C-alpha cells in the first residue's frame, strides 16, 4: 500500500484532518479526528490549524499504519480514524 502526495488539510468544521491513502488502485478518503490527535498525539486543545497539521505530520507514520490495517480488515471508500482505533487492548 502506498500513500499519495495529497496535502492533508484541516476540515472546515475543524472536526479532523482529511488525507488520502492509496488502496487497491484507488484513493481512499481518510479523516483522523481532532480528539484522536489530542488523545494519542499530544495535540493541545484549541490548537491552530498550523499546529494541528504539524501534529498530524509528526505522527503520520503511525496514523498511516493504523489506517492501512483498518482498510485491510474492512475495505471502504471512506475511512475515519477515532481514538478507538489507537487504543491498545
């Protein structure tokens, strides 16, 4: 699975960060929620868009790995990553 060079962006409603992953010759639209970034990537509450994107980029390797695993287990055209996806059993 490869990632595409799609620029991540903070959603207009500030609910999360949208990005794309390549999966089976298609691009899957993905969103990681702000609460996930706050809980698992040390994003401070009320952070600016620039800080949100920096936190996303700093944690991108882990975010991508979790997204890819979730897509392999449950193929979908759209994927949302929430705190439950990062919680360890």
